[in-house]
């Protein structure tokens, strides 16, 4: 599999030189869904911010298609950022409460007018049709176009956030605990949506979660982060194999997988 994202020997500390991330390395292939699991405070969100080039590592590099993201500036950084989009845990916090749904989902296209996703080319000349096509892609009806975030359910809000994130047809979607704020039944629907999008628009994922069952369902491979170190990387079907690291086995046992 062609490497898409390479995380190479990343170190990061904030205070007292305590490493929040310690020599973290893994690769995500094109079309692959890579799950990163670990308990609270293990460094998952820090790694997400570094992958999104929102923060710099103290050492190590992150490359997308072979290009070191943290060496880029200005136009080149903007161009690279288009290919990595993010879905956060809480859609209420990530959506602008004053924008109607249709404006929210097409807003990224205003910043990158030449970057219309392949699945949107037919409707690109009409902004509301563009927005409706994006909603359709995430399983929402166009009658929601003029609603505001507070007029949507939590699951609908997260779908809107996903529609916005895929509007530029990124190569990689970073998902940071994207189902944690949702009801259990809605969580399953959103996981199914991620799975469908992987196939329909060829997305790759860095899927960050503490939910091993979700990761096993969605991801091709899994990395386990503990105190800022990757202690185990394996194909998700081998989650319950005897070869797993003791910490992975303890996590799986704790949730009765
Ligand atoms: N900006 C910051 N300044 C100082 N310390 C920070 C900063 N960001 C994160 N940390 C510390 O780094 C460690 C890892 O935090 P991080 O948010 O990456 O963990 P996490 O695995 O995502 O946790 P959770 O699952 O609870 O979100 C924590 O000890 C946290 O307090």
C-alpha cells in the first residue's frame, strides 16, 4: 500500500520536559483507516494537532505524500492543509452557531475555490445545490439547508461537521473522538457513515478513540498509545490475538471484547 501519512519519531513536551509524545512512529496507507487508541492523557489529541500542522513537534516529522508538513509555510502550507481535514468530538463547538447549514458545509470551498470534490462537479455552479449534494453524501435531507446548528440533533450536527470536512475531498480525515459526545445508537450510525465514505470517496482516516469496539469495527489497523509511546500496532482483526501487548489485552478485557 502506498504510504499517505508518515509519522516519524515524533517527540513533544509542554512543561518540565516531560514527554507527552515519545518517539511516536506509524504510517497510514492510501485508503487505509488507522485507529489510534489510548487512555485519557496518553497524547492522542496532541498527535492529532501535530498531524494537522496546528502544532509543531519538538523532534521528528510528519509527511503527507512525502512532503514534510512542518517545513511548509504560507501558500504551500495552505495547499497541503486542504488534503487533511478534521472532525472533532463536539460538533456544537466546531460549528458556527450563526451560520445556516448550507453556508457551513460549503464555507471551506470559499477558501479553496479550485478544490471542488469530484463528487460535486455537476452541482458546483449553484451553492445551495452544492450544499445539498454534500448533505446527501452524509445522509441528510436538503430540507435542513436553512437550519441553524441549535435546530439540529447531535447526530445531525456531527453529520454536518463531516459534510463540511469532506467538501474539499481531503485525502486524510483526522477524527478526534468523533462519536464520544453522541448517544450509543447514533454512534453506530456515524461509524457506518465513516465506513461508507471510505469506500465512496476513497478517504483515509486517522481515527482517534478510546473505544476499542468502534476502532475494531471501522479500522484496518490499530495503534495503541500509552504514556505517549506506541506500544502496539496490529491489524484490527488481530485485536484478540495472543501476540498482543499486555496493555492492549488489558484494554480489550476491560471492555469485554
Ligand atoms: N497545550 C498544552 N500545555 C500543557 N500540557 C498539555 C497541553 N496539551 C496537552 N497537554 C498535556 O499532554 C498530555 C496529553 O494530552 P492529550 O490531550 O494529547 O491526551 P489525550 O490522549 O487526547 O487525552 P483525552 O482522551 O483525555 O482527550 C496531558 O497530560 C495534557 O495535560
